[in-house]
C-alpha cells in the first residue's frame, strides 16, 4: 500500500462518519459513498453529516462524496465497509465494480439476517473476495468518542500481519491507537456477540437489576464468548484483550451503547418494533441474537444468556420471567 493508494468508505451512519473523520486526517483524499442523495448533497455543501456526529466537520478538499457506489469504489485500493449488517446486501445491490482485486476492511459488527453469516463470509460468497483480501476493524471504540477525539484503541485483524500493519497506518492518529491481530474469525464474532450481551445488560437495567447483577451478567457473557469461539473455531487468542473483553465491557456499560439502550427499552416494556422505531438507529444486537441462535444450532455451545435474549426478542417471552429464570443458572 503506497502513498498513492486510494481509500473509500461505504456507509453514512455514525461509525462510518467516524471512520471518514479518521481517514480524512491521515489520507490525501477519501472517497465516500453516501446512499441518500439529500444527505450527500448536504455534506458537500456544509462539510458535516446532518444526521450523525453532526459536530464533526470535514475538510471538503480531502473528501469526495459520491451518490453512486461504483464511482466511489472504482479507483479505490482499500474499501471500508461500514453499514448495518441487516442492510449490507441492499447497500451493495447497485455495485457492478469487481471487488476481488481490492482490499476490503469491514467494520460491520453484526450478522447478515436470513443467511446468518458474518460480513466477511457474505463478501466472500457473494463477491469472490478471499479472506487474504479482507480485514476486520473492531473496538472498543464508540463513534461518539472518536468525534470528541478521546483516546481510543482499534484492533485491525487480517490474515497476514503485514497487511494489518498497513491498515493500522491508515487509521492511526494522535487519539487512535492501533493493535494488530490475525484472528479475523475471533475478532469478527466477538464484535457480533458482545452486542447480544449489551442488549441483555440493558434488559436487566430496564427491569431494575443493579450494578452487582449486571457485573455478574457481563462476566458470564464473556464466558459465553470464549466458549463459542473455542468450540466453533479453536485458535490461539487472548480473549481478555481489547477486541474481545474490552469491546464487550464498553458496549455493556457505555452511555453511547445503542444495544444497551435498546435492551433497556425492552426491559421497561417496549415491544421490539416500538423500541426500534423510537431509537431510529440500528441495534445490531437484535439481528445478532437471531443469527447466533441459528449458527449455534451447528455447534451446540452452552449459551444461556444468548438463548434468553432469543426467547425474549424472537419468541415473545416475558422479559421479567426470562431474566429471573436466567439468574438461576449464572455463576
């Protein structure tokens, strides 16, 4: 990856906006695909996203906002995919550019519904991109804190460490520390699973459980992540590291966590649909709950918290009764 390499970002939500902020500070220019024409035009005119992280202002000489996906990615060597997992296929539907020769970096912390696959699995099967040509970016790193330039740590996982080093150079700033990894599978699935557990902590919070119980719930959640990763894809990984335990903690406890917020609303009696409509933002934990339930049918891992969330969110079971039942099996 030389100094003439071009970088593109696909997505226009809060995390996509944060990624563009980082990249436009480190790169000469960033191509940015914004699907909604009125949003794209607003950014071109005013230099900030009107809906997400609106206090972040961009140097318009360093970004090119595109309304056509092909135009944004055609000349790019590295493409950051930053869209909700539920809409990944829809976002990429207009694409006609061949992606197989490009390097794709996903920061999609969710499962693609119906197919029950991760973003990298989806891109490999639908667009012919090999795992050696993909990387995964993970936290703990909330977009809102990136906007405020608070010190944050990002893990970059690629099959080859040399490539991870290159991506780290793209996103390293004074307020972003980068960590290299080769555990694509573990990093990606941890980012998916932690959203389920943040919803669970939110449900507990909404039901009135205190900090003591929420700490026990989070510890058991970490144990479920470790069991799932070990059973589904054994590898040498340090699951107490930032991309695993750190990302789980910040998503379970942060005021910025939309998954915790979604869970809190469920705990207070909102239906899934009403909570989704009121939030106006995608809580990946909802889709992750359905996807992991389907994936785990193959592995049979003991995951009582994830299954409790599935009963509440997908089977319409009473949250108070299910959480009380869960308290009997946690350790």
